[in-house]
C-alpha cells in the first residue's frame, strides 16, 4: 500500500470530519457572541474623541442605527465572579466591646520605630525635632522675663496687697491662698548660676547652692543637723529638731514602738506636717513609703523649696482656717515633729482636720516638748492634748521618750457611745468630708462610712491595682462598670507610658518630680511605678471633674484638688515632667489657656519636659504658646496613627 493512499484514507474517516465541523462551529459561535456583545452592551457610551462635533454625531448616529436594525442578542451567559478579598482586620482601639460593655482588653497602637530619629529634639540626644506647623490665624508675641525679685514667686501666696487688707491674721490667714486678680504675664527667671539639678538618689543628700540660694535655714537650723553649706552645695545630714542623730534612727524607734505600722506594706502614704527640709520623708522613701511633706511659706519660707530640689514629695500648705486640699482618710500615718502647731486651740479644730485626713485605724505621731518635758506650762499642754484625743476617741498606743503615738478608731461606735453633749460633736451626715476647695475647717468629728469604705485597703503593692471600695462612692455617671473603667485606664496608660519610655528614652531622662495635671484614677502614675521609673507623681484632680482623689490615695498614690484657672501652690522650678491629658479641651471654656501654659512654665524646671495629649483642634494654638514661651515644641501622632483626632505636643524647656 502506498503512503499517499494511507493519508487519503485518514482524511476520509468520519471522525476527522466530525472534529473539523465541531471546531468550525465553535469558532463561529465565539465570533457571533463577541460581535453582538460589542454592539449592544454599551449603547450609550460616549467616546472621548477630540475632533469636530459633526464627526462625533456621525459616529453616534451609526451606532444607533446599527442598534436599531440588529436582531435581539442572545441572553448573556451568567458568569460566576469571585468576590473581592476581605480588607485586613481592624484592631479595635476602644474600651467598649462589640456588645457595648466596658472592656479592659484593647490595644492602643505603637510608635513607628523608623520615626525615632525624627522625634529627637534640638537639645541633645533626647530632644524633639519640630514638624512644620500649618499656618494659623493668630500670632503670639514672645513673652519676656519677669523681674529678678520674682525668682521664687508663688502667685497666690505672695499677694502682698491682698494680705495687707486682711482684718485678722491670728489663725494664719496670711499664709493661705489669696490669688491676684491680674494673672502673671511674664516668665519666671531662674537664679543666677542655676544648674541642672543633681539626680536622685544623690539629691537626697546634696543639692546645688545656686539653685536655692538661701542661707536662712543654715543660720537657724545648722546646729540641729538639718542642713549645712559646703562650697557650691547644700548638704543634708538627715537630722531634724527632734531627731538630731538622723531620720533613720528615728524611724527605727517608731517601728519598734508600733510593730503594726509596717512601713511599705500597711503604711504606704504618710503626711509630714512642718517638715523642715523633709529629711523624714526622704528617708521614709527608702522604706517604700511615700510621704507628702507640707509646711507654710513662713519665716523659714524655703523649706518646701529645699524639699522639692532634693526630689522629695512636698507642697506648700498651712493649718489655718481652711481644709487642706486632700480627701478624707488619705494617710495611714500623720507625723508632727516640733511643727509649732497648737493642736488644742479653738476646741481642737486643727486636730479635727488631722482626724479628717487620717485613715481609719491610722496613726498620729507627735514628737514635741509637752511629751517629755516637765515644766508646768508644757505639762498643761500635755493634759489638754490627752483630754482632746480622748474625746475624739483616739487611743494612746505608746509614749516613749519624746514620742507619743495615737491610733484612730476603725468605725463610729466610740463616737456614738460618748455621753450626750460631749464636744466636739459628730459632723452632720450630709457633710462631704472630701469637699476641700476653699472649704473652711469644721469643729466636728468627721464620720467614718458605715460600710467601712476607706478602712479596708489592701497592703502595698497590691493596692495599686486592686479597685478600692471607695470607687463606688465617687460621684460619677458610671456605677456598675467603675472597676472596669479603672482597670482600662490603668492598662491604657501602661501601654502609652511604655511607648514613651521606649521611644523617648525616659529612663535616660532621669525623671524625679512629676506632675499629672488631670490624673483621673491615677493610671499615669501607676504606669510609671509599674515600669520601674524612680520618681513620684503629684496627681491633680481638677475641681471641674469628678473627685477621684479618694481612689488615688486608696491606691497608695498622692495628689491634691486644684482649679487650673488659678496658680498652684508650689515653688517655681518644681517638676522635671508635666503631663496634661485632655486638660485644655476640658478647661478651655472656663480658664484662659495662655495663663495655664504660663503656670506650667513657672512650675517646670529648666531642662524639663511637657507632654500634652489633647485634641488636634487645639494643637496649633498650644504650639504657638510654647514657642512664645521659648520652649522647643513639636506635634506628633499618637499610637492611633495620623488620622486620629488626638495629637501629642512635646516640649523641652532649655536651660
């Protein structure tokens, strides 16, 4: 058989014929489908041809005529199209879960590690590079320095004109707040030769002379081992009028007298009245007890300034006619060593103020001449003190040497069982013992809560994160979710502060004295403690918000009530860091923002920092104010990213 015959037979086979016919039919079907699809799918499409309108109209007419004569197309096949991929999961950033309930499980985001270099400042390793701020519709002129006479100026305590108008100063009214009508409009200058403060813990024992250039205490108290000058420094040997051999030995004696006082565990927060240079509080800190040292700005007017320069918690305050700015049951121990206060005057009203602030079951330690001297007048003072403390149900626990210690009762049973007519009386049930802003002292015994709130706080450090019972007594909107709110606040600030420490190298900054201008439940201060920063925080609760101060003290922290429309009772150059979270957006309707920023500058140490976390709408104005003051300032995104409505303004005050 020939090869050509074989090929011809193959071509003639029915199978090949069928294949060719199927292929031709398929090609014809595809061609027809494409033709009708192109002709009828987009009858109204306008082609963007940039020629004359006549050409365009002709093309459109041709398309329309074809559409009119063409037969109806077959129905388009239903194509199964895959759905687009889902967007990436969004991480929830609030404290409300999907059911609308409070939750303490959330993330706040973090800083971009690549932006660390951008966040360095112009003042060394830890400064912040400014971003260009958008143009704003106002310009603030650069502020000038005040006169050198205002180096230690405290506006509400140095108002000489108002003090001269007082009719009576027998009870110390001249040492109380008398704020001037005219706000400060200049910058407080530092003393000549001011240096960056010596860091803690070295500052406990020595500070630069030029930073607090006052020698009155050296002249008056040098022989009592308080303070002495050595060349360009002040040195603090650790003594006091009643503990000339040192605060450590004195604290050992108190611990032996009252074993249950257990510093750093049961006794976490203390108040030292008439503190001198605050050696008592300075040495208690190494026993894990935070002591707030208070004294008036009197003849020894710089004692609180020495305390603050040393890095010890302190505030200018006086026992006169008004309540001190701390809530009821704040302190586990209140100490007075030769504090020059007549506790029994005016039916014991000053000791009743101590009783208000002393926690149920807490201790009052009195080291004074009436305790151990036998002169007739001093023995009479001792008898009056014993009589008064008996009538207010304090128990004299121990009297040894020159120290006497009383303990406050745990409940109201002793008060109720007193004979009818015994003075001082119990305060009225409707008296708010936590209301302290410009409130006069009351000659009555503050009632203890019948439910025991305030008396049953946990020991340190558990109390820092255990929601206290008094959380339920705070006058605020929430009730059931309060514990969750407090826990959420703590977690939020822990993550925020951790990012600050990591990105802005806070541990290199060597923070010591810190002010939180709107503290809430104290979450910012708790975060600093949890992250091991060796500092203390003055937690301010503004009068415009909920009074959370009792919770702050129950957590083992310290703070005060204040109205930021007025200056604060502290010396210039007090704080290394000032923190303000959403303060300006809250207070802008009540207070002058410029005055608040000027007050921040007065309180801030040269070389210190300000962190303002607030609404984006306020950042331009705040940044302009910072520049007018002379701060190096930059606005930065929060961890929520560039599209969030909140920003952080970071400012450095150059030396």
